[in-house]
C-alpha cells in the first residue's frame, strides 16, 4: 500500500543527502513524497526530520513525541542513524561522499566523533547521474586514503567530469604525486584549510609545491574563534603568498564588530588582495581607532 512521506529539512545549506536517501528509498517503493510543508503533518504516514546544525535543535522540538516522526542529523543527535536499508541507498544527485571519517581531531569538528577514522564508502559512480558534467565531493579528508584518491581521479578523468572538493583538501598530506593528479583533472577552485597557526610551515610548503606545478592560487578556509590575532596572522600569511581566503567565523564571534570587519576584508570584493587590513577598516568604516572596536562588541554586524 502506497504511503505518504513528509520530509522536513530544518537547515541544510545544500541538498540534504540523508533526506535524499530517504526520498529515493520511498519513491522506489511507490510512496508519495512531500517536502518541507509542516501543514501536511496529519496527512503523512511517516515523517523524517533532519537538523544539521546544533544551534537549530530547538526547531526539532515540535516534532518530538510523535511515533510517526524520525528525527536525526548531527545537529540533533550524533548517535541516531538511518535504518540500514535506507543508509545503503545511493541517490545519484552528483553530490556525496566517497569516504567517511577523518584522521584529524580538530576541536571544532564533529566528524571523528560521528564517523570515526577514515574509510572508503563508494566512488564516483555511486553519486554521478551519468548526465551531469560536474560532481561535488563532500569527503572530509580524501587525501588520507592515497590509493582511493588516485582511483577517484582516474574515474574523473575517464568520465571527463569537473570536480569540486567542497570540504577542502588536507594541505599537510600534499605530495608531488597528488598535485600531479590534481592537475590532470578538471576542477573548480582547489580548497584547503588553514585553521591553526601551528601548521603554518605545512601551509607554506604546500603552496610552494602547488606553485612549482603551476597551481599559483588556492582557496583557503580560515577558521576563526575568539583568537582574533591568530585569524588575522593566518590571513596575512595567505595574502603574502598570493592566495584566496574565506574567513569562517565561529558563531560565538558573529556580531562582534572587529570580526565582522575581518570577514568583510577577507571574503568580499577582493579587498584582502588589494589593501592592508587596517587601511580597509579606516577607508570603509571611517575609523582610525581600530583598537576601540572591542568596546563595540554588542553592536550589529557592519
């Protein structure tokens, strides 16, 4: 008998892979699907709710204590998983994982706790619809499995696909062989991460290696917590080396003026490439007293 399935995506920024698995599973069974329409709650025979970010957990509360509702997602409970028969589904939406887990233990990242150490879980053919010319890989540290990475690159070359390593590549693991593989495939900007000053030498080595192979500019995620000076120094290193950067602010520093200024300098209009940070502050905000910005922590973002 055909069932009515309601899927609620609380907060995904991109397609929610777990809910797409659920959708395909039920469509294959002939069930009817409705997306993101809470007014159909009484209509549905089964409801799946996904919450990715912990700060949105309260939005899940209205769905609790209902026997036909399954709530999951890393923002709700790291231990809740999809039923095995749904988890095994591979929705071919040109986006997904070929590995799960990570060898690193960054203090701000839940991946090791949720997924454990790195392991291969699939390949390009598990996520590619055989029509698109591009795929997005969400692997958290694909370079930690060298043979798997080379296999994925071979598949990308064979199918002439453009790839986006969306979560970034681990610059500490770059080798000449890996860079040669990267140069042999079509790609969007190659993304890396510079989340701690302790890896400065690794970052500089990786950039030097990339440049020696003709990749002169990478895109670098820069995680930013309360340590403003660390974030600024990392951005200045990337500026000196001619790289692009994106400041990823922790939620606890959003809304604090000086962090907003730093993000605007790094993330928009090419300002980081063209001018000094303090010149940017004075020019765009008409402030030559940057050291007083700390006293304005409660004002809205600029």
